[in-house]
């Protein structure tokens, strides 16, 4: 979901630079802004008590993140962390509410986006319940490829690290490494110079 930046700016939105590793907002915090990634990368995560991450989504330029509290008034369900030096644009929540009231097509686009993200969660939960790492990773990569997300449409390179795949599936990174190697041996994906192509 991408709202035209000129529309956001006309409503008082502002750009913000964030450094790699910087936390944009914390899980459990109150929401004050709509966030959209202009450049760079952001991971949307839950952090366990032991400090490990479960990745809810890898945000690419043009995508929004942290939108749930804008609609239900509850705190953020996950934290957002810049993966790389990034630029975001943010719009105050009151201006965002005016925007979705005045432009129903944008409101409908958010409904569609949240449905897509919920469907993705259903897919992951179903695959995790099966506890077959090969099948889980294959289904994750297949979903991402079909939705043109985190996989280069021109060269098929997976733009996720093995650690990020582990954090998205709940698998151990060692299991992901071993499973990706096995999928390569079976010809279901390709590894070249440490990069994964699907």
C-alpha cells in the first residue's frame, strides 16, 4: 500500500531519516503517526524476552507499516526497526483519519492490504503447524514470489538472509541453512556465491 507522497505532504506529512538498527516505534507504544517507507528497509518484529526476533514483515520502499493502531486505537502490535539507513514519511494520526474519510478508495486499499497480511499469517501458521522445515520454507518463498515481495522479479534472487527466513518461520537458522542446501540439491532453488535464487 502506497499513498501518493504529494498527498501526504499536502496534509502535513514530514520525511524522517533513520539509521540502520534504529527503532522507529516499540511494540506496546501508542501510535501517533502513519508510516510509509520511502527508501531503505524496515523489519516489523516481535522481540521475545530472550531478545530473539520473530519477523512479522519485511517492509520495502513504498509500503506502509504499523497501520493497525490507526484503525483500532490499540498500541503497536510489533516493533519497527530500520534494517538499513532509511527514509520514512510519516503523517499525524488525525490527518490520516481525515484522509481515509475523505478518500474512500484509500480506505478500501487499506482493507485489502490488511486482508492480504492476515492471509499471509494464516499461511505461515498452517505451515508452522506442520513442522516440516522444507515445506515451510518452500511455501514462504513461493508466497513471496507470487506476491512480488522480497524476491527480485528480474533475477529471482531472494532478498532475505537465512536469519530473516528463520525469524519469519520460527525455525532455527541452522535448520534454514541445512534445508536451503537440501532444496538446492533437489533443484527446487539455486545457490550461487551464497545468494539464494528461487
